[in-house]
């Protein structure tokens, strides 16, 4: 895979070598930054960014939630930066990471620092491994609890929040699993380290309530497509033992896309492979991101040509 040649910093494209964060900054020292994970897919008409409007809105919402009063960019400027960074690197498909971080502020107040805006892109395919889609993955219930909403802002995609995800996933992989399932402070299933979770029982799809999770855009996509297919989707608390007796369990996220869980805590789920509902949603998701679905037109934003004026 070719490395990225350009990143976006503040208001223009810069060489990738300039894509560094100051060591003495709250973004680096304390994880005080917000970000998005977005995908650009190759379609028959060229590269297109999936649900860019919703991702940009969530990025700016996250910044406001954690206390930035004046943002360094508008929604239109974020969209422009994303498109121009993809075009400058000539990627037909890639992962996109826009971020707003707090520069300075070593005295631990937002007002003491300056918000900065950056965008990076890179080629990234199978987040959970090449075989995950076909075989499904193995997971366990983590010993680490999903963050309490009065401990941090769980509706914001805050960099520092992911320390617990790293701890949970590292623990799981060292124990021989692929992914970790995190319970909320109430003891019910919350989400995985970077994915939202669904179960299927008697042809009904269940997913965890929005209050205790980061509301994933891929999650919303799957719910919408499942309803389009005539499925019933119920949002309600899910207990740990309900996972074990589900007909299917699957997870989704921008990086992971749609992946089935074939085993949880050494218990085989369903037939021990991705089930029919999971397969159907994988198929529909592939169609929508490649431009072959009725909803593709509303969810895919074609990448315009590079504007040479954007390169500094």
C-alpha cells in the first residue's frame, strides 16, 4: 500500500512529514481531542465518501460536548478538507481520520489552549482480519467496563475514551480472542472496543439502547437497511447471557464494517459462523458503499478533483 503524501493541517494541505502533534499539548498529554473514522469507497463513478455529512456533524458535536466554545472549522470546511486530502493522495479507497485537538492547555483548562484541525488518510482494508467476514470472529466479555457517562462524555468520540478500549482489546487478544465485548456500568451489554453490537433471536434483531453507547453511523445504516428488508429491530437492554443463546451476534463499525461473532466466552453462537441475517446485511452494506443500492445516492459523496490552491 502506498503511504499518504499529504495531510490537512488547519486550512491547507501539507506534506505528510508535517503531520505531527506538539508534545506539550492537551491533545497529546491528556487525550483531549475528538475525531471521526470515515471511509472512502471506490464506486463505478470514482471514489466516494460514505455518509460524510453525518460524520462531520458528529465531529463538531463531539467538539462542542467536550467544551470547545469556538471551533476552528465549519462543517463545509471539514468536508472540503476531507475531499481535498483524499484527492491529493490519489486514493481510490481509504480510511479518513479528521481530528480537532487542543494545542497547549497544560494547565488543564480548555480556554488555556487553542483548537487545531487536522485530517489524515490511509489505505486500510480488513480491520478485523481477512477471514473475519467469512468465518466470523471470537470474542469474550471484557473485565473492563464501558465508561460511565458521568465519568466522561460518552456521546463524544473523544481520543482519551479509547484507552479503555485498548486495554480491553489487548486483554482479549492476549487471551486468544479477536475482540472484546464491554458491559456498561449497569451490567448490561454496551458495545465492543470499536463497534456496536446486535443479536438475532427468533428472526428479531436486537441492539443495545443509545444512552450507554456511542451512536454509530454504521449502526444507523444497518438499522435502516434491516427495516428496508422487512426485519423487526428492537432497541433494548441485552444481558450477557442473552448473547450466549442468540441465533446470531454481529458487530459493526466504520473500520470493521459488518462482522459476525461465531463464539463468545468459549460458547458457540448459532451454527458457529455468520448467520443469514448477518450475511444479508453484509450483502446490503456492500451494495450501498459501492454505489449499487437505492440509498447509495443519498449516502455517498463523490470526491471532487484536487484544487491546486489547497496545497501549501
